[in-house]
């Protein structure tokens, strides 16, 4: 929303939000129904929309306590994870790697499809981490980074960037517009390029782990 406000200010336009559950029919009932003109975050390559140029790159992360011996882990193949209790979202890409490396038996699963008015499994996962019920939490980077930044207990957020042979864990994130809105896409691409520093500052202020094209953290 902060990035949307920045772009609206640069364009000299008003700003309004449309909210809809992240579920089947999301694009059909929002963007394609003309209830809004842009989806602020969507992975590059998702062809249900026309995507802008990427405005950041991030990954799934391993969240641990600061003093954990798992804090430096960057791959699900790391032997340090053997025998550990890992929190993971059911049906997510990281769950496939836990199965691949025989880590699923002691894992604790949290639901993927939920009604966010009544359930917050990512918060539950980090509460379990702080309580010692799990040894590490595996979350989508922007969500894990944001919640870790707000945590009353210091937590470490480590991007998982060393795995191959399974589902994609690192993504370029774009804005999505209707396929017919070519001029709107070009306008947004210009705004993204001209305001990249401010956009990165906003993302970092919310704890989003940013990666360059070599998977190295962008810290400034």
C-alpha cells in the first residue's frame, strides 16, 4: 500500500483500494472485473495478468532465533536440519524440499488456504518458534521478514537460495495489469525505474528480504 501511495503521488492521481481473498477467482473478480487497475504484487511469469518489469526479487526464508545453530542455513539439504522440528505451510514449495530431504516426519504443518479474518497461520508459526515448539519457521520472505521485524524476541531471517532440483524458491515480483492495458504497463515500468530507491526503502522498512540477481542480499 505504501508503494501504491508513492506511485499515485508521482502520477498526481487519487488512490483507492480493493480487497478480495487470495483464493480462486482473485484476478477474475478484481482486476478483470474492473474493480481495480493494478495488482501490486505478483510473480513474474504468471500469465493470468500482464506483468510489469520486476520491482524486487525475494525468496522463501528460514526464520530462527538469533542464537540458533540453524541461523546460517541456506539450503534444505544442509545436514544441520536433520532431526529438527520445522514449521512449514502445507502445499507450499518448501514442503516439497522437506519431503525430498526426509525432513517431513518431524515437521509441523500449517494451513495454506485460510480466511485471514479468523486465522493467521504465519503468526501461529512464529509464536510456536518463540515458544520452542519448533526449531525454525519456513515462510514466504516478505511475510516472514515483516513478522520477524515486529517480533518481541530477536529473530534471524535467512533467504533459502541454494536449493535446486525442486520447485522454485526465488521469485521476481512485479505489478499486474490487464492484458489490454499496454500504455498503463509502460507508465508503471517508467515509474518503477525512476523510483527504485524509494521503493526499496519502503520494502526494507517492512523487513522484506531483497536479493540481487546473484542471490546476494541487498542491504542499501
